[in-house]
C-alpha cells in the first residue's frame, strides 16, 4: 500500500530556552511516496472535515500550543482511488470552492459544505 513519509522539522531553540517535549519537533513535511497520490487531492483530503475531526481528537499540548501529532498524518486512513479519479475529484472540489467564493463575494447566501 502507498505510504506518506512524515519528515519532522526541528525548530531552532533560542539560547537559554528549555527543550520542548519531543525534542522541539513541531512541524513536518509530508511527502507522498511512489507517485500514487495527486498532491492537490492529498491537500483537499487533509482539509476535509473527516480528517480535521480526527486530528482534533488527537491534539496534544496546552491551550494556544495545541498540535496534531505528526504520526496522525502518516497513519490516518486515506481513500486512494486511481490518479485520474483523484484529479477528477480535486477538480470538482476546486470548482465547488470557486462557486462558493464567488457567491460570498456577491453577498449571496453560500451553501455549507459540511
């Protein structure tokens, strides 16, 4: 099955500042492996209410510093149709988003996508 590598990025530590739990890892780079995931499709999946809800339930840290563990990005189930279907889905969602934005700019009532 396809994998997504999560590459942790370490934040520079200011002199005299204590190390953060987890060694200061707070951000990461997601890189699809094997060319089986269309980047736009992956981005839209990460923005989906289903993915966001799952991430929110796994957040760690204190108020103002809450974050989703990087492992969630690598282990969350990802529906993975063939590349042409991923591109078609991404195009449909982009078009729907453009329609919502246009309606909002005209002051029209936009339909919720949740």
